[in-house]
C-alpha cells in the first residue's frame, strides 16, 4: 500500500518557491512541536536576496523560517503562498 505522506528526508534540499514562481531558497530542516508532532516551520538554506527582504522570523543562528501553514504543495518543489508569509 502506497502512502500519500511525504517522508521528512524527501523534503530536505527541495527548492522553495512562491506560487508566482519566485525562488526563496532550499529546505534545510523542519521544526515541529515534539508533543503533538505538529509541523511549525521550514528552515531555509541559501536564502535568495528576495527572501532576505521579506519580514520572516529568524532563528538564533539568523536562519530564516517559513511557516508551515504557508505551504500549498510539495512535489518537485515546495510551493508556498507569499501572502501567508507577510
């Protein structure tokens, strides 16, 4: 039986783009709530200049975070809604 769920490792390294096609960077890691398992944020690596100009939350290490709620789809790319980032 094949599952429709994405495995954690299959998301790492995927390019993150907006639904308008603007590149934001790549998935470095995923942050989640340990008690509930709820996914909270994607950690961005190799953030583009466009991404750096967005008002995104940052980790202590200055890495940018994209809220998991902004994700529209995951396939060859992780597609996010730019409206949900602002």
